[in-house]
C-alpha cells in the first residue's frame, strides 16, 4: 500500500510539474514542497533543507545583472529537472535523492547555455554570498566549488583570479 501511495504521489508530482523543458520555463521554488510531499525526507532532506532554501535565496536576489538573471533561471530549472528525473518510481530513498541532486549542481551551474563563469564578477560574488559557508566547505559543496573554480580558471585565468580576489574581499569583511 505504501508503494502505491508513493507511486501516486510521484505521478501527481511529475504530471503537475510537467516533464518537458517547456513546462518548466518559469522558475519557482514551490517544486521543492511538491518533492517533499511525494518523498518526505524532512527539513534536513535535500528538497527542503537545501533545494528550497537556496532556490528562495537566489530567486530573492534582485541585484543580478540581466545575464545573471538568465543564468539563475536556467540553473533553477536545470536543478529541478534533474531532481525530477532522480525521483524513484517506487519507494523513497532520501539519501539517493540527495546524492543525485547534488551531482547535478556542477552541470547546471557550468554547462548550460550560460555558465556561471560567464557572469559579471558582481554576480558571482552575490551568488557566492547567498550560499552558507558550511555548504560551500562541506564534502559535496567543496567538490562543486573546486570543479567550478577549475572550469572558470581554464576558461579565463585572468578573470578567474579577479573573481577569487573579489570573493575573498567580501568574505573577509563578513
């Protein structure tokens, strides 16, 4: 019976959010509450404890450049689509969902039509400031930060050094 309820909840989630890119073009953060209803993992689970928290923070950032806003929309949509694809058809494995969702961060940040590396330095600093230090320095977060840094450095070493200096100045003031 539990498996049937989980399957039905996931079916409703997938149907209500759409599985095509066209259905997900307006980014929003309500998706994470739907995921939580379909697969309850609690406040420390990925959907509420990470996905919704950071979705709300980045969507509330009103000082991003037009390019930064485009990147934000694409990144939020990408992360939600990857999480939707990670949801199991039956059963609910919070750890597996968390692992698959975290694994999507690098590609959603760096490999889309707009890479985080293409953004103005001010946007990169604002995005960085929206993420808790503990999440940037934890095992998963640190791996993403390092991969992004390597990618941005390879794309444009001079610009990457300037971004690191700018982020360092902001963090030392906090």
